[in-house]
């Protein structure tokens, strides 16, 4: 509880009174299933021990005050009734967007003071923004007695990021932060939000999952993410389905053949060319199938078999979706050469992190040394390597 006490103490220093409580929400790493959540597909994330922590108290004057212990600026003060999409506020747009989404959904809100701090690496593809949104949503929902479930909080947090911040993300990040369980990966069907906690005890099998943060920072609001989402939607329209989730893997080759003979509509705005749309379809349908294969391996007690599926997924992200980068490719190459069971980039891409499945002990050491050495030889900044331990989702600390 030392972290909760420290955050509460800082709240007291900032605002001159004690908070009503302290909450935490984790970042996440996605084991498999990338860009599938924006196509109503399957994902398999796990929560990290890294969290965003918020000390919060209510106000009654319509003022929202937010402060970050990680950003070099003072308290940001906003009027609740003036919150609107596109109104800016920098990092504070994430908690402000949650307040806006709560009010848009008809929930009462008269103001709040928040102090936030986070150990989730920013820009690393580990959902630092979702952690901020979910911890804000959970704290305010509990303080205001809104009676919202964790999945409902995740959907509100996603709306904040989509409509207020302007990033067209799927719901996976927020659902993982809100709903993951310790010692499990979360099998999430993003079409209907049904979920299953899949036991994920790699240590019992002598294995470990490493996260390699390349320290190459991305910005998903730059259009690349939105372009791929639009391309997937164009592919679905051409195939006569609502989303690519409706294309069975067994019918993928037929679907690609149909797309080859179809004039793909780009709508009224510029979009990806037809060949790119075909590649996007191949990736999404294939990654949905890779999620199902991974769960079958875990259920069968064969987590080692997941390794090749991860590497296959990276090739698809690199070659079909084209969201990798030289640093992420180097992680996969160096890990494979050092004896890893499998590796792939994770998250939205264009930088960020990779996951590597290794044997515990010497295997983890060998991969860490190989990746660090490869980065040094290539002239890249040193990567950050740490184990991914399946941790608890959002919760109250104090």
C-alpha cells in the first residue's frame, strides 16, 4: 500500500485535503490478436503489473482539476460543462474525456479533483492511455455510486478515446485494463464482449514471456491506424459482410479470390489501394484464427506450442498489415537466433514493444543479451526488457 499512500499524500499536498480513495488500473500486453478488435474479432491480452494510479475526490462546483505526477506541468483546471471533443488539454484529455463520456451517457457529475501517476511506459504499445481512462472511470463511478460494471466502464473509456481524444481504437485495451484477472489471459470476443479467463501460468512449464520495449515511440493519431481500419471496413463491404469477423478462416482463400475480382470502393475519401485491402483482410482473418489456435494450445497444456504462432503473427503484421518497424523486426530476429520459442510485435505498431516467449532462466538471459547486443550494433538506443506477469485488472487500493 506504499504506492497508494504516496499518491494520497501528493493529492493532499496539491489540493490541501485528503482524497476519498485511491484506485489503480493496469497497462496490458496483447499475446495475440492485433487489429482484430476493430473488426469485431478475438484478442488475448493480459494485464501487466504496471499501473496508472489515481487519488480522487468529488467536487460540487462543476470544476474538474487534474494533475499528473509524470508530466512537467501544474494542475489543469477545466469546466465540466465546457468539455467537448476536440477541445484539447494535452494529456488531460484522457481523464477529461472520461468525464465527458460519463455525462454524455446521462450520469450525474458535479466535479472532481484527481492526482494521477503511472508506471505504464508511454508510447510503448502497452495501453498507457487506456490505463488512465479506466482508473478515472472506475474511481468516478464508485465515488458517484453509478453502479457500472467493469465492462461498462471499459466501453465508456473507449468512447472517451474514440470521440473525445480522437483515436479510433477498438475496445481491447480498455477491456483488458478493466477486466483481466491475475494469472490469466483474457479471451475477449469484441463483437459481444463475452470473455473467458484463460489460465496463463508459464512458470509452471518453465517458461517466461518477455516484453521488449524498443523505446521507439508511436502516435496512433497520425492516420496510419485509421487508414488500416478504413481498409478493413472497405474489404468487409466488398465481401458483403458487416465486419471481417464474419469471414471464417476456412473461407479465407475464397474471400481473397473474390476480392481479386472486385472493384473495391474507397468511399468518398482517399483510402488504401485494393492490394493493400486484400493484405489487411488476410491479416485480420488470419489473426482471429491465431487467437483460437493459441487458446487451444493453452487449454491442451502446451504453451510451448504458442511460440511459432507468435512468430507467424509477426510476419503477418510485418508483411500484410505493414505496421512493424526495423527495431521490432530486429527484436524478433535476434530473439529467434538466441533460441526463443517465438516472438512478435504487439500493439498498434510503428514502434512500441514486442513479446518473446522463452525458456525461464538461461533462455531469458540469452534473449535479453542478444537483443541488447543487436540494438547496440545497429546504433539503436538500448531497449527495455522485462517479464510480463499476468496481473489483476482495475481495482480500488485504498
